[in-house]
C-alpha cells in the first residue's frame, strides 16, 4: 500500500497510526507481502488472513470462506494458526 498526498490515511501515516493502537483491539493485516510484514513488525499479534496462500485462487477462496462464516474472526484465527504451524 503506497501513501500519497491524496490518501493521507495510507502509507507511512497509516503505519504511524497503527503503531498507536494499543490494547486488546484485533488488527487484521490484509495486503501484499511487504505491507503485511511491516504491519507484523508493529503488531506481532496482527492476524494475517492470506498467510500461506500460494496464489490468487487460494486467496479468493479463503476470503470467501471468511465472508460466509458466522464467526469470521474465529475462522481467521484458525487459518492463521494453521498457516503459522506449516511455515
């Protein structure tokens, strides 16, 4: 995600804002690998729903599964934990 004057909430400003989020709020890092890695440096507890996906097909399938779930954050946590254990 690249920041610009037209999008002040993105880029480095967005990272600065993210670093100020403290407490029990869940952070979901959804983006390209470089963006997600930067978010994870600021918030190691950030959920990464696309971690471990090998292509756009798997990414779309995973996001569709999350959308259909009654408790999407619970499913996301399961997927994130599974991806971390296979990495």
